[in-house]
């Protein structure tokens, strides 16, 4: 039997600030955890192409091709790559799916909105005019309410739905963007959860290759 060919799509180049956090990392991490080798293909970040929109209607990344399956949305990608592996045991499928959706729908918007208020201070040309103190406080309060709920839950769990699963890849990647800002400091269980997950060899390999991609992209741009 020939193994299906897996291709992960990301941008051809990006500036420094999002590197390490571009969501192709989630697809790479899932591939590494499940022992899938993959190729990287790129789409232009500027201008976005029609070919890109044909694969991802919002012209975002990542997308994957896995044999004859083409997919976008990191939750769908993680669940797809986890299929038939210990990252998605059949008896845990519904619970893991629930947590993937919770990470993307109940937690990530609160994190992204607060992060945008922070990024708007340093990069207003990209993130819009600096957020007012009121907006920033509102977004922080909303995010902290979500983090507090998750903190209670993770206080007595190693992973979110039994053993390490596709849901942990997505939830941890949503949370880890907060590490450097100190926003997780009041949430020791979440801090430990993120540290535990990102200490996994598969995460380290995914991150190393993700960063190497941007270094190579710089070199290609310079030529
Ligand atoms: N919900 C999407 C979000 C994808 C997303 O936000 N991708 C970012 C890169 S990490 C992007 O392409 N941003 C550029 C844009 O939105 O134009 C997913 O999880 O796949």
C-alpha cells in the first residue's frame, strides 16, 4: 500500500512578528504527532491569489492536501489527520470534537480579541488604531472569564479529553500565544498545560521546521 501524500500549505513569506504563531504550525504538529511525513507548499501572501481562494475561501492559511482530500480550518485539519490514530480514539471522538470546537469557538475569539488590543499598540498599521483603555479592559475581562473556566477544568486533568489528543493540539496552540505577555500568569494549571504540551518532541520538530521555513523564505526573497 502506498502512503497518501500529505501537503501542508502556508504563506511564501511573512514578516517577523507572526512567525512561530502562523497556524500551519497546528497542521505540522498534528502530522508530527501522527508520524506523517509531509511536503510544504506555499501561496503568495501579497497579493492573495485566486488559486488560494479556491482552496481557502477566506484566503487564510493553512490548507492541506491529503491524497484526494483538500481541507482548510485547523480544527478540521487536526481531526482529519488524527483519524485512525491515538489522537482520536473512536470512543473519545465526540468529546475530542467538542473540545476542538470549544477551543476555536469559545476560547480563541476571546484570546484573539485581547491580543489584537495589545498588537494595536505596537503595530497600528496592521492591527488598526490603538485600542482604548476601556476596550482593552473589556477584552481582558472577557478573556479572563474563559481562561478561569478552563483553569478550573485543567486543575485536575493532564490533557483535556483523556490522553493527549487532537483537541490538545488546538487548545494549546490557542493558549500559547499568551505565554510571553504574562496573561497566563494567574492561571497556573493552564501555564503547566501549555508547557507540558509544548515540551513534546513533535511540537519541537514542528516549530523547528516552521521557523526554518521563514528563514528560507527570507533567503529566497533576498535573491
Ligand atoms: N479559523 C482559521 C483561521 C486561519 C487564520 O487566521 N490564518 C491566518 C494565519 S495564522 C491568516 O491566514 N491570516 C491572514 C488573513 O486573515 O488574511 C483556522 O483555524 O484555520
